[in-house]
C-alpha cells in the first residue's frame, strides 16, 4: 500500500526462509506421498510385472528409505511416504503406522525389531505371495501369471510337491485347514481349494474381491483375508462367504495395503505392501498392537535382484517366524523382540 512504512529487509528474509522450509517439507513426499502412491497392481508399481532385474517397481526393492520414499520409513512429520512408518503419531502417511508410544502405553503401538535366529536358502525364482507352516511342512504360494505355483516341503529345502497354475491365474495368499488348503488369486475372481498333501485341485469357488492375503483362525472357525486396503474380512472356511470385517487402525489412523497374513491366536501379522514392515493386529478390534521394523536382511547385490518383503509364517510350537520376500534368495527364521529389549 502506498504510504505504508517499508518492511525491514531482515523480516522479509526471515519470512522467505520460512516459506522455503515449509515448501521443502511438503514436497519431500511427492514420490510416495499420501494419496498418490500406486496401489499394488497399478501400472506405476505393477505387482504382477517384475521390473528388470526382478524388481516390482517400488523404489529400492526390499529397501528402507530415509525420507519420503514410497514404501520407506519416514523420520519427520512430513517424510513418511506411502506404506511408510513415521516416528510420531502425526508422521504416518498413506499406509503408514504411527509408533509414538513405547511398549506398554495404553492404546499405544509396541515397537518391535527382528532378531535373526537362522538363515535358510530360498528359491530366488519364487515370487512369494503366501507363506504358511503346518507341522514341519512349509507351504508357499508364488505369483505372476504363467509362473504361479503352490509348493510344499521342508523350510529351506527343495519342494517335495508342487502344482503350477496356468495363465492367466495369478496366485496369491494361502492357508492350510487340516487336509485341505485355500489358495487365492489376485484378480481372477476365484479361490482354489486343494488337497494339502498332494496339492491337487479339488474345486474352485467364486471370489469377488481382489485376493491378497489369507490365514485361518482355527479357534474361531473363520478365515481372515486382505484385499490391499485397511480392511480385514472374515469368511466361512468352507464357502468363503463373508461373515464380518474389521478396519485396521494404528492410534485411530487407517493402515492400508495390508498384504500377506499370518494368524496366531487372536492376532494377525500382516505385511504392509510395499514397505519393510509387518504389523501385529488385534483381529477383534482391528487395532495395531505391534509395529515390526524389518532391517535390510539381504546384501547389496541380492537386493538389486530381489523384490519387496512378503511372507510371514509362524513356526508351530515356538515364538519364531519365517520371513522372506518376492524373489529373495534367502529366508530367515526370526523372533520379534521389543525395541531396546
């Protein structure tokens, strides 16, 4: 305004610096910012089309970002990208999990880390979509149309029995129900029931949703399934009819991109695609009770050829789990222990 006193140069400089700082914070997450990261199966991170070298297209396959990388781990209020995990209640972006509270805080999320007990070989050609142990047998479902399979054998050993799925079927999660097992497909709108011993196909059942993860809560006589959203759906174990659902939240915020699942009592462990993260969920309430950070378990050369973390299977009779990833050359027997413990 003409006649107004001039604004001191120092004030102008201070205001400009503040604007630049805010702009920098808000744009640091554009590669995987909230609402813009590709869903699993989108053309910008196509789940079923490995990138050159076996990657699935998220940045740094299987890796952990230091700021707002898609699938990375943010460390400030504006840096948690899609699938990332922030360090305060305000930092989780789309698919993120806030982890402010220490273990034991009322309503908090217990922070856990991975402690490796044993390293086992894993087929690097296996695009892991489902992993589960029944007795001493490890069952694995692998994806990609034309390359999908289900296999069974000892952990770290060669498959003793295998069944391949013809194109265009894209195999997904798997769970064992005594003498039979269910294998989901991604967008083929069918689920396949198999003989758990021979893996022979018994029947196909219509499945209207996208198939991602599945596990069996035996004591509740229900299946728990995921579809890449923040929702877990409960289903009849014989017909796959929906019987209920729960929305998954961490400190009141939705946790989307839930992928491969493992049921342990009333808890469900879920990979969060495409992050190096596993969340522990109370299936009764949908509340995330544990946030498990998975470190870079593969070497640099292995990581270039591998894809994202996917696959968590409880080892019966122990507190241990098997974890691996899509096209990973190794599998790890681990325990989840409290951070600082």
